[in-house]
C-alpha cells in the first residue's frame, strides 16, 4: 500500500478484500428453506411438543364456586422451552381481534423462571396438526406479555369474535427470543 | 367532568371485562388494562391531558386526592368500591405514573404500614433485616377467576400458611375465637368507664369483700345484722347489674360488629405484601399474618356509628400502633398461637431499632429467651411482660446493636389475647378486680339460704305433740316452714339459754323435726 494512493484506489482495494473474506452467498434452496416455518424445518421436535400439549387438560370442571359458569378462566396449555422445558399454562387476560390483527396479553407464571424480554410464541391449532403462526410476545411493565400480530387470512375471520373468556382454540409453544433468533428468520406474525 | 381520561380508561376496562375481551375485572386487572389502554387505546386528547398532569407534582397530588375522595366512592364494580390504595399501588409501577414522585410511597407497597413479621433469612442468627415490614389490603374478589383467600406479594408461601391465618381471623370475628376474645376481655380487659368510675367500682367491690369478711369472722353484729346484710346485698346487686349490663352491651356490639366485618371479609381477597422475595418455610409468620389480615379486614369494612366500643378500640389501636409492633408465632385455624424458635427472633427485633413491642407465643422458655436476648444482644434488661419490665439502662452492647431501647416482649396464647394486648385492653388491675368480684359473688351465692333467712325469715315454728315427758330426755317436735333456720331455746329452772338446732335424724326417718337436749345421769 502506497502512501500516495487515492481514496478511490483505497476503496476499491477495501472492496476487493471484503469480497474475498465474505462467506459464499446462500444457495437458492437454503433461502427458500429459511422462509419455511420452523415446525416444517424441525418436524420431529415440533411433534414431540404437540404431543405433550395435547396431553394437557383444558376442560373446566366448575368445581370452583367463584368462577362464573360459562366463562372460561383464560387458561391455555403452553410449553416453555428455555433452559429447561416446562409444561405450563398461560392465562390469556386480553384477547381481541381487530382489523385482521390479534391483540393478546397473557400471564406466564413459572416458579423460578424470571420473565423474558421477549418470547417467540408459536400458535398451534387445537388438533395439533400444524403450527398456525408465530408472533413475538413482548414483556410489559404490568407483568404480562403482549402480542400484536397480523393474523393469517383464514384465521382473521374465524377468530374475529374471539374473547378472553371463550374457549380458546389454540395452544402455545414459547421460546425465549434469543434462543431461536439464530435458527429462524420469520417476520413477526408470519409463519 | 374532571379527569375525563381516567373515566375513559375505567369504562374501557369495565366494558372489556363485561364483554369478555378482558378476562379480569377492572380492579384486579388494572395494571394490565392501564398498560394496554395507555399505549394502544388512549386518544390523543387523553394522552395530552395525562402529560399535562404529569408535568407538575401539585397537579399529581390533586389527581391522587380526587381519585381517593371522588373517584373510588363512585366507581363501583359489581356493587363493590375499588380500593384506592390498591389502584394507586398498581398504577405507580406503570408509565407515566412510575415517574410521579407523589406516588413513591405506593411503589413498594400500599402505603399502609402493618405489623412486622420476624422471619429469619437462611442462616441468620437474628439480624435487623429479619424484621420484615408487612402490610395487607383487602380488595373485592374477582368472580372471573378462581380466588384464594390470601394472595402473597413479594414472597411465596404454601397455600396453607396463607389460608390458616385468614381462618383464624374468621374465627375471631364469628367463631370460637370470638368467644375467647369476649371471655378474655371480660376476665381481664379494660372497661369502657372513665377513670373515676373505675376507681369507684373497684372501691365498691372491695367494700363488698370487707363486709363479707366482717360478717364471716367479725364480732356478732347483733341488731345490725339485717342492715349490714341489706347493705351488702344492695351493693352487690348494684355492682353486678352495672358490670353485667356493660359486659352484655359490649359483647352484643362486638358480636354484631364481628359478623359485619366477617361479611365484608367474605367478599374480599387479602393481598399480603412482604418485600424480599422470600420463599417461606415454616409457619412462624402465622401470627403477624393473621393480625395484618384483621387489619386489612377492618379497613375494608367502613366504620359505622354503632360499631361498638370494643372493636373500635381494637381497630383504632391496630391502625395506629401496628408499625411499632413485630410478631412471631405459628397459628392454627381457631387462633391458638403455636410455639416457635424465639432467641434469634428476639435478637433480630432488638437490632432492628424501630420496633418497640414484640409479640411472641406463650411457651416454655419465652421469658428465658427474652432475658438471654437482653444479656447477649444489647446489655439492656427487660422481661417477658411489659408490666414487669424494670427500668432500662442502655449500657454495654454485646453486638453492634442499632437500637437504643429494647422492645417490650409480650406473650400470648391466642390471637384474641394478641389483639387485646396491642389494643392496650389487657389490664392486670381488672384481672384482680374480676377475681375479687368473682370470689365475692361466689361466697354470696353460696350463702343465699342464710341471707334469705336473715332478710326474709319464715314464721317461727310451733311446738306440736308429742314432746318429752321424762327427766331423761328433753325434746320437742316442731311444725312450720324452714325449721332449720331457727334455734330452739329450751328454758327451765334448771337450764338457762340452752340452744339446739333441729335434728336431721328424726326428719330423715319421716318424723317431724325435733329439737332435743340429750341428758345423761351422772349421779344415782
């Protein structure tokens, strides 16, 4: 490298170096694969979690005198996959569908597990056949997680009147955002 | 309408709960509801009004005062008033209220100081930090979700350790505990009399005792017997009437008030807050928890004009003095206080400094533990009972004690006794007076037949045939009522003033009552 090289020469030199050091561009097949939802890329893991979720009961027995008959208690089975895998329930405290967007607030209370800044939340239909969509649940100061996600076209109309006190037709897989960030690149609210 | 934005929020929250969009009621879910409304639902006008309010502490104070005095009484949810303190403590954690300096008192609690619980940290031998500020607030239960009677905040505990103190309080209000409370108060609790009246009544009871003693062991009063006995009975009846009627009125009021507070508590959920993130092991916090639950219940039940002297005294004392008290002790469902490890806890209370009274279970070694605490902890002398505490002499400190004074240690065996102690209603003088009155009454009741014979004697019995006609036996048969109330005086030229009583043997054999002077020939 000469002291009297022009800036243009220097830039060209740096660009050449960068091209040499850069990893090879991904192949088209890899790019297509990365756009697929994670449950299609990891079907075995997904199936294991779905099986566990299906084993978790959700039916209300109305043994508790204080719960008004006909109102759900907002409980939804969930699997939290953090350092440890925990089968638990989240309590859906706010559910509203407006203009094709799902607005949800839920509480997750697992002994000994501190709150996460954000959770990748995979909605699974009750039958457990497939994942519905993934949304980011952000921790809020009120001690709840909040989701504001666009619903897939088919669901927006089906869930239009969904309320927190209804029987909620989904189950959840929760993963701390950092732990899956490297393996999935789906945009918020989309599979 | 003032603070229209807050009403907008409240109605959005209430309507959401009614429609089912929101799971919880507007009060229980107020934190999440506010977070949602403020960030995603509030209109620009609302946001601007809130920002205007947040800019100045004066306006913040005005809003808080409005919320407590105007909003809370009018914002009913399912017939229940929201608790302003609960609402403020929930909102104080959230933007924009989390930056309001006027809400700093509500950021770590409800702004109500309760009785401290002495809970030892792992491995602690009794440090100042083991005396933990505890507070409780009662809020209306949310029918939308399953509830428990007591919700722990800032710590975790097995459900039984939270529900048992609540049941003990329920017992104190309407169950066996209430009987214990009223009995304990009757036997040794201050009466609702002014001091002069108390002294007068005490003096009158002593006079009753003195009269009894004089009549029992004093000289024969002769003709003064009837006036003395009349004075004694009138005085005793007067005192029993005064004491009895006052006790009945106070007990009836307490009975009614206990039922009213219990009815309120049944509709409430108690939030029990103890910062520190502890996981409680063992039940030694049961007594302070129960006292805080009682305090919360009394706050939730608005006082009435006829809430009764006893409960008014108890509630007022609990509200005023609770911050100076700490307690330790297990508790069962009927309010019995169970023994716990004492020595390190008393040491902790000494080192804490701000606590002036400690409640501990009445257990073997409680006094010894207090004395050991005194000698080892601070070099200051005290004993287990406040009444017998000698003058304090802050001298050499064995530890780095922060407090100058030793807290007074009070022992109790029941929640009712603890309540009376805190309320300052336990009185040694009254216990003595009750004992004196009880003994005097027992003596008078036992002597009822004799008193009746003196004050309302039956007609003198008449001599009926047959009677003795030999020189070897001198007896007469008598007829009439209550012959045993009389002496028979058999007078003749040979004997003088020979008094005899009726013979039971003749009465038992079916014959008439007989009075007899047995004679024995000594010279033939």
